[in-house]
C-alpha cells in the first residue's frame, strides 16, 4: 500500500466538533442530555429533556442541526445576523412532524450560540423561498436556562413534564386599584324613574350636570347633597345622609346598589375625558375636537395612543374609515371592608368619533387576536394613570375635585415564581421582543415614585398654605 501521509483533522471538522461540544456543554448546564448522531444527514444530534420538577427523563427530544464558525455570519452585527440554509436540509427538517428541529449557529471560541425553531419559520412561503433565517441576538441567545421554552416546543400541554415554579423572589402585579369612597351618600324620594328624565331635568336647571346618582325603587341615591345643584329639582323631599359603609355591608341588593354608586361616581369623575356607553357597559375616551390623535401617559411614563383615526387611504385623511377609542370596563369589589377597582382595558370603534362603527365587533375581534401581553399591560397602566391622577405635584398644584380616590395597584410578594422569558410562547424564531419585562421593570420603579408622590400629595392637602 502507498504512503498516504499523516492523518489530518481539517479546520472545518474542528469547528464542527467545537460547535457540537459547545452545545453539549450548554445543554448539560441546563440539566438535559445531549445525544450525538453517528450519521449526519441534516441532524447532528438531539436534546432529551429532563423534567426539572422530579429529575426524570421525559423521552421528549428536540432535534438539532449545528452550524459553527469563528468568523462572522452573513450580515452579522451586534444585533443579529442571517443564515442561508441548504434546500436539501430544509426539506429534511420539514419532514419531521413529531419532533421540533432547531438550528443552532455558534461562535465556539466566544462561547456564544443562537437558535431558531425551523419548522414554523419555513412554513412561511417567503422564508421558504429565500432559504434564509434571520437571528435576533437579544431574543434568540442559546444561553442560560430556558427549559420552559424547550418543553413548550415538544410538550406544550405538559403531558411529559410538570411545569413547576422556582424558589425565587417574585412580585405579582395586579390590575386592582384600592378605592377610597366618601363616607356618606344622600338619598331622597323622586318622581323620576329613568336616568334620561333626570338628565332632561338637569338640563332645564342650567347648572352643571351630575352623573353621580342611581335611581332605585322611587328613590335617588347621590354622592353629594342635591341642594344648590342640578339635582335639586329632581328630589321630592330633603335628602338624608346614609353611611356608605352600612350600605355596602347590607344584603345582596344593598351591595349591588353600592357597586352602582361607585360606577356612577367614576362616570362623574371622568366626565371631561370619557363617555359612558350603555350598550357596551364601559367608558371610552371622548374624541378630540378635530378628530386628531390623542396620547395619554401610563404609570411608567410612556405615552400610548388613546384615540386615533384610521383612513381608507393612508395618504388621504379626508376619508376616515373608523376611529379607535381606548375603553375601560371598571369592576368594583369589596374585600374585608376595603374597596378595589379591577381595571379591564377595552376598545371602542366609531364611524365619526361618536356613532359606533358598523363593523365594530369584527375590528374588536381582530384586535384581541393581534394584541399581545405588552399591549394589554400598556393599556392597563394608561387607565391606572388616568384614574390615579397627577402624581408629581408642585407647590401650586390644585387637585381636581373627585368623588373617588385611587391608590397604587395592589402587588404581592411571593417566594415562588417563574422566569418569564423561559415560559413565553415560542414562535418561528424564538423571538420574544415584546416589552413585557421591560414594562414591568419600569413599573416597579414607577410604583416606588408613585408612593412618594402620593405621600407628598397628602402632605400638600393637609398643609396650611
């Protein structure tokens, strides 16, 4: 036999083995098992997931194709890069119906890797035609423990593993605001049985309208004395005061009346900004005078679109299609003699800023399907900011007169929790670019400032200036 020379291990083989070694190490650090494939025909190996709640192997496998390089990938920047896949590899990956396939691109020398779930990505015709996968380094890093995301790929319904919370400090934010109502309500007999008739009588008085009333069994319940107001002509006798606490602590009918009164108070407090829609049973932002966009600040200081027009043609605002208003469904509940308002954000669609859009239900359904957690959180924080009011007063600040006063959102400190980024829904790229976590971090700081601001407000109200 001829002399073939010394055995060689090519640079390409070395990089390939280094990439596999990096994946093996990262998987082991997460507590899972890496299985090499002897024959590589588009799959280098698989990750067998281990149930972190009991240590048992799940027999759930994620198939892996590794692409390693110590040089920059195509289009690589600090933010991302793209990888051009072979058509034969794509066809092979897409044949896997029972196991997810992920592509891991790595720089072994830097101990850095990024991953993408290839099947949903290449189900998009444009992606399949281009054979290209775009990577976002911030959201697709193969780093740390993201066991939850891997189990979401292979076992989304928790059949082979038990999703378990970790021992960690967690702050739970709720959509509940504490409510401080007045101690007294006023009640008097009245001949009026419909709210519309009460509003007509108020119009005849020439005084400011009041929305803070409820009609029940021939009586009118109000948050303020009717004398000298537009409700004076509505009552048939002198009003008597009634303890709101006693009313709220009564039977089921009395408790329902207390809730109606709180909703009436909120309608009155927000009358300058909001209208009540009796069909939808919610408050929605009024349109601007010229139907231009309106933005409101949320608790984190970010501005959100509260009212905006959408047009048949983007370049022709003279032909509006519909207007979208931010809306609020307030739900009042009493817990241990304390009142809370559940802030539930919604939307209202109109033809002209006033009349409901004929396809409102269709638009609302579409919005609910498209909206993600970050958007829901942002809308909720915007309404909380409007309800709580000004939180950074100066020495000349005069708080508006309101019936209800709202405190910061209720939070709970827990000793069990989840790592949010590991349990988010996984899309075709592993991209979780929503700003949920960023908003929560901002909210944490904003709530600390809010506590200080509300304390200052109390001091200003009690000061003799």
